C-alpha cells in the first residue's frame, strides 16, 4: 500500500468504496497542513517485519509507578519509560482493548504494548502504561465501572505525565487500542491538558451498531443460511434491548427492580440459536453480571460520533484491513466524518494493509490466528504512529 500526502494544504477525506461489496477498499493517509514537507518520509511502500525483538540493555529509563484514581480504594500499577536524552519530551499513556488487560496488553504470548512502548521511547517519547483495574498490580475491577470512569483514570494519567520533569506538558496524549481509543477520546474532551489522541482499531459508531455489525459479519463468515442468520440476529437484538433496560445497575439491582428482566434474559441465553462468542462467560451468573453491569452497558450506549465531533486536539486514526473486531469499513469512515463535521483541523486517517485488530500482520484477521503469528506489533504501524507524533511534537 502506498501512502501519499494530500496535494492540498488542508485535510481532505480520501475514502474510496467498492460499491459492489459495500466494503472499504482504500483509505489514504491524509496529512495535515501542520506537518509540512517532512511528511514525505511517510511516502512509499511499507514492508512489515515478522518479529519485534526487544533486547537488553535498553537506551532509556524504566520505573515502576503507582497512579491514584478518583476512588481511594483503587490504584493502578504502571510502568513509566523515559528517554535518557535531555527533554522536554512528548508523552503518551497507552490505553488497552476491552476487558481486563495487563499493562503490556498481553495475549497468546504476545506483549504488544511492551513493544509499542519500547519503540516510542526509543523515538523520544515518555510512555506510561498501566494494568487495568483488577489486573496485576492494580486494584478494583475494570468491568465494574463504565467508560466515563476509565476516561477519568486516563485524565489522571495525562496529568501525572504532564508533571514529570522530562515531559513537555503541552504534548501529552493518549494511544488507545479499540475500547482504549474511545476512552482516550472521552478523556481528551474532559481535559485541555491532552495534546493528541491516537486511535488504533478505533470506534466511530454508536456502541449498539458496533456490536451488532460485528456479530452480523461473524455469522456471514460462517455461511449460515439467511433464515438462521435472521433468527440469530433477532435474538441478539432482543438481548441488546433487555440489556438497555437493565441501565447498567448490576445484577442484584436489576433483579430487585424488575425480576422479570432476568427471566427474559435467561430465555434468550437458553435459546439453541444463541451464541455469545469465545470470550462470553460460561457460568450463567457471570453472564448476567457482565450483561447487566455498568461496563457493558456503557459500551452499548456509547456514542463515539458525538465524542469525536467535539475533539479539537490532533487525531491519528489507524485500522488494519483485516480487523474482524471493529470493522474498518464501518468505523474508519465514521471517524473521518465525525472529525470533519466537528471542524477538527488536524487529523489523519489510514487503513493499513494486512493488519488485524491488535496490529499484527495477518492473513485472516480472526482472534484464533493471533497466537499463531510471530509478530507482536507491525513495524508499519509502529513507524506510522511514531512519525505522526514526532512530526508534530518533537521534530528530529
């Protein structure tokens, strides 16, 4: 894929659609006026590496730190990496995908956020990455709070970074993968101290639409009959309707307020045509706690377009062409449209070839492939992220 700068000194949408299959075929890299001629370094055909070796010793400082949250009973265990060179440096907090994740966003033997932090720190950034609530050295429970609380945690992370002697307080931002992209965007709205937002496999549509389209695409890949597909989607829509009625108050609160709601959810879950997917809990109580808790409810009712229309900070939105979680054909155009409608003057949107949801070079893009891949984080994505930040906040 060749990434070319815009011929105009302002941002322009570069969306091209393959109408017959209704999928996103090309989404060009769209630089801003602020980037200048140095962005020529981004032009060319990228070659992805098959691995990201990180050896010792590293040319930067590493420190284990604790980030306090708005809840006195909850703190986050984090790692801070700082270049040895004299600052001030730009800085970023890394925000993980949905669900309980450690600070490295570890999965199937990979540590993508470790690789990302290493790369960015070598490029001159100060990086903060934290265990999610309830994971590793962090207390609390990430699934017991909504996205607004996670955004508050992110704001506190940005403030912590801004207070570091080595950091340029005007160049502190977020780099979020999937759910983390929306958390970072919400945090950017809440704080003028945030200087930029990077969205990786980001969300551009309302949560209910995101989840429904993902489910529909999954069923179509299985070649189920149209009758079966409609039956399964009707069950899914019914479940979403019931979850919305639960208001995210939790299982016991929902049971006390409306006992029939639990029975109706049970009916959906007991249907032979219902499938919750590989990460759906096996035990019924755990299923109900997830569906009726604040975290899933806030995901379902999230309104990414409304958030993105109000962001004034620079935004980089990247997606992999074989992402099967947050479908790029659904989300990248929506992200671009919302930013343009809101008048954001510095945003870049790109579809990166052959990358999956967690930015590994992949063939099929499904989660079942993640562990079989040698690469933890595509060098194409690493360079695109770091170049975009460095060109704005730390010209080399």
